[in-house]
C-alpha cells in the first residue's frame, strides 16, 4: 500500500461574504483558479502529471453549479486532460476531498491528487441550491420531520445539553478573534495565504478578524434563533447563539497537493505530513453538530492513540458550542484547541473550510515543532469527518 503525504497546502485570504467583501467581485471559478495555479507553480510540478482534482463545494448552484474544480483548473490554463469531480459533505466537503485523495493513493490507483475547496457565499448564498423546494422526501419526513431543526437551533440545543452559558460562549468567541489576531500579527498565516488578484486590487490578508472583539461587546448582540414555537418545544434552551459566537459567512478557497511518498521523493519534493488515520461518522440529526465527538473517538481508536498524544486540535467553530461541547465531553486541553483561532474569527467558506483548517493546522505544527494534529468538523445532517496527521 502506498503512503500518501501532504506536499503543500495553501489558501486564499478569508473575506466577508458581503457585496463589498474583499473577494466578492471574484467569480468562484476565478477565485479557485488562482489558488490552483499558485499551488502548481510554487511546487514546480508538471501539471499534466496530476491524476485528479477533487473539489469540495456545498452550494452547487448558480455560479458554482458547473463542476467548479474542473472549470478552475482550465481557467488557470492547466492541461485539459486532468479531470475533476465535486464533493458535497456539507461543511466537511474539502476535508472529505482530502480523504478521497489520500485513499486513492493508498489504493495504488493514483500518485498525485490535488484536493481543494471553494465557496463564494457572497455570490452563491447558503441554501440557494434548495430553490425553496422540499429536499427531504416523504419517507424521510415520515421518520424525522417535523422533528428536525435548523443548525442554529441545534447549536442552542448543544449548549443546553453541555451546560454552556452565554458568557462562556462569548468568551470563547472573543478568544477566537484574539488568537487569530495574534497569529496574523506574528506572521503565523503568512506562509499559508496566497494573494488574490481582484478587480479592486490585490488581496493578501484575512479581513474577517476583529481584533477589538470583547465579551462585553458580544454581550450586546441579540440571540437570533428564538421563536415562541421553539421555546415551547425546547424549554431547556436559553437561546444564547448570536452572530458573534457563530462562524462568519465567508468567501474563500484552499488547495492541498497530496502525493505518494515515493513519487514526492522522485520529484525532489519534501513531504510535510503523513496521514495517520481518518474516519467519518453520523450522529443524531436533531443535535446535528455533535458528530465530531464520536468521530474523534473512532479516529483515535483507529490510530491507537489517546487524545493527550495529539498536540493540536482543530475543531471547526461552526458555532462556539460545537468545540466547547467537544472539549467538555472529551476533557481536552483548551490550549491545544484551535490555537490560531477558528471560523468565528477566520470565517467559514463552507466547501473550502476543511482544507483551510488543515492548512492552518499543518503550518502551526511546523512553526511549533509539534508532531500530531487532529481535525474534525460537524456537518449538516449530523455527520463529521476526522483526520489525524503527523508532521514530518
């Protein structure tokens, strides 16, 4: 069995998903194409030797409807014989793309695969692919509906179940911004970010980080998911989820060059990390956001490791209650959890987030000299991917 390794991992700056956001003027294909082009150029690989491009993208409608990885590859002027496919495992789409890339190499089917992800949430709004239709069907509805709720309500259910109050959630959110700001100011993101050319000029830095965020400022924000009907149905909920302690809607793209170790060495490239174990699991679709807990337990068991063996935990901050419940349930060290901030500060460009997190984790491991990193992400429908990597 071949050993897949990470040769490189890069991302675009993270930009607010607003009409005046730094990347809003870029078509998602043009956004991703710049990331792919720079990944190929900086590693000096023959782009014709790439076996596949696996692209995570969640809202596959409008400008993201037409196999964005394929179009972005061609838009970068890269060889037309290289194929691409699009993966949708919701927020974990590009993390799943990484898994599929590594698994193809392990199987001996391919030697060089690029996993990538893109989401332009300013141009293709979240949920737009549903077009107002019932997307579940009568058989699913008979089993689960109307029992299920939106993710924001699930975030409040998770907070209630794990006893997480408003002050704790806001303190976590403020810390995410503080940690991200410290990483940005110290050059921690410099190696992982590649600049984007836009009609308004060059964008080379995240615009989502709010250095002045405090618990006091966050306390003034209104809870956004409370209704009379839901309050009657879930009397245990305190309704503490706000725009300030949830992830930011964001535009962004990221890409990872994955090879068999043998091919990387043949090409004179230095493997930066290997995959220790990966897994994906489903959990309760009502709570929806809790699957990183069993996913972590399963991937650790596969790796025959304990959580304390891991030096860096990257748990996606879809809502503050998600990593906080994970930390509380698994008794994890908070200093190792999202040490460079997470999606509350850096944003959550759905299809790109899996590789964005892993890119940040890889660079943090290299900068700190630490060895093992674990990543997990909650995904709509109550799923989660989990990955353990080892810095080489």
